[in-house]
C-alpha cells in the first residue's frame, strides 16, 4: 500500500507540473502529458480504492 501511495504522489506531481505549464504558458505538449497523467492517476486511484476496501474487510 505504501508503494501505491508513493506512485500516486509521484504521478500527481507530474500531472500538476504539466497542467500548470499548459494553463500558465499555453504549452500544448504539457497538456497532452497532463491528460495522460490523469488517466494513469485514475487507474492508481481505483487500485487504491480496491486495496483499501480489502484492508477494511480484514
């Protein structure tokens, strides 16, 4: 679970950086990277939810 949280944090930082570049500087490539990161974050968050529910059942 700790590794998953580290992955989520790293992916969010990447998303945040790219999203800021897109909004502040109009960097289109950063927007593409931010969208890709958001999809990866979605998958990681679903995995977190699954693991969290399993841990709650124990």
